[in-house]
């Protein structure tokens, strides 16, 4: 019987899942996350869903190897489309882009429900996802960061409240990260600033005229970071 060990990225995601929740892992691929949650009694059962047959076959194999076939439903599905309504308490979307994650949520109105915990781990465009949450009535509850030594990752949990917000632009880049005072988050933010400054420098050398938006955004982010970290 296999026992699943998670890397730092998926451990971060697992730590945002509520104990006792039936969890749907959308874009599951190998289903390591869901199998780990069930093997460690964090979740009693769950759904592993993927758009493509190959990844879903990988998931099936992991589930069999872990001896938990009776606890996992495998569903071929574009996002949440074939996942039955109200079949999960926690919904995880990890390892996909922030734009795709926003689109998956947007198409599944049953997750606009205050009882459902949405956990997202965007590999790109986290700022698009945060904006989506704010503009569509979701509140971001918590954010976490992780690193594997080379890359930095972010994961966030959100819940529907129905209240829509317009936040300052910097919020869409920092979210709730400034609530964390740990070293990895600090490095994640430093890297974010570095990436934005590189983009600004590239625009300057390309002779782009209107850089005010990006300059203002970088200043705003730096100011918020200084307020917290000094
Ligand atoms: C990089 S893997 C991430 C696997 C795992 N969630 C993780 O974080 O390690 C992305 C997975 O998302 C699946 N995927 C892509 N678009 C999808 C969609 N619209 N609906 C469901 N799954 C999707 C892919 O087939 C692939 O298996």
C-alpha cells in the first residue's frame, strides 16, 4: 500500500483544507493531494476530477495504490461542470493558471455559497484571481506561500459572502499576504517586486510612453510592504 508524501507546494495547499470536509480536487492529475488528505484522516472522502483521460487514469492508479478506491469518486470534467452540485465542502484547484481557475469558478454558480471553502493555488496570474474574487463577492480568508528552493508558490482560500469589493490595485498583487510575517512570504513579495521592476525597465527601454500605472503600482506595493516589515 502506498503512502503519499507531499512536496512543499502541495503541503501548503493541504494545510488550507478544513478537517472533516468532503473535498473535490479539480485538475487533480495524479490525485496525490486528495489521497494524502484521505490517508491522513483530514478528509473522509472526496472527488478527483480532471479535464483529460490521461491524468484521470493517473489519479485512478494512485487511488488504487493507496487502497482507497471506495473513498474517491473519479470524474472526467471540464472544471466543475460534471461535478454534482453540493457534492463537496472544500474545492481545490491547484497547479493551474489564475485565469483558468477564475473561469472554472465563474461557470459553477453552486460554489457561490458561504459554506464552501475554495482553495486555489494559481501558478500564474494570482492578481487576476484575487480581482475575480473581490469583484464577484468572495472574501479571501487566508494566503500561504511555499518554496521548493527554486520557485515560490502562493495558495489562497476564499469564501462567498455576496459582498463585492473594489480594492486598491496593490491588493490584487499582495492579497492577504502581509498578514503572514514569515521569511518565505517576504521573499515571495521581494520576487514579485523584482518581476514588476523588470517589466517596467523593459517597457522603458522599449520606449513605452505610458508607464504611470506600473510605476504607481510598484510604489504602492513597496509602501504597503514597508508599513508591515519596516
Ligand atoms: C499541472 S497539473 C496540476 C495537478 C495537481 N492539481 C497539482 O497541483 O499538482 C494541471 C491539471 O489540470 C488539468 N486541467 C486543465 N484544465 C482543466 C479544466 N478546465 N478542468 C479540469 N482539469 C483541468 C490538466 O489536465 C492537469 O492534469
